[in-house]
C-alpha cells in the first residue's frame, strides 16, 4: 500500500469521525464529555 493512500485514508477516517461526533453531540448532549474523557484516557497512555 502506497503512503499517499494511507495518508488519504487516515484523513478520511478523521473527517468521518468528526462528522459522527458532531452528529452524536446533537443527539446526546452529554456525549462530548464521554468522548473527551475517552480521548484523554488514550492520550494518558
């Protein structure tokens, strides 16, 4: 797999994740806190 395809796929995955998080925020108001806790747990490792 070429590195260009890898970078593009990672960027697309990030865009999709951001879209899903924004979508989930509209449905679940408490969702952003869960996501930030989850991300901080990942970052702490």
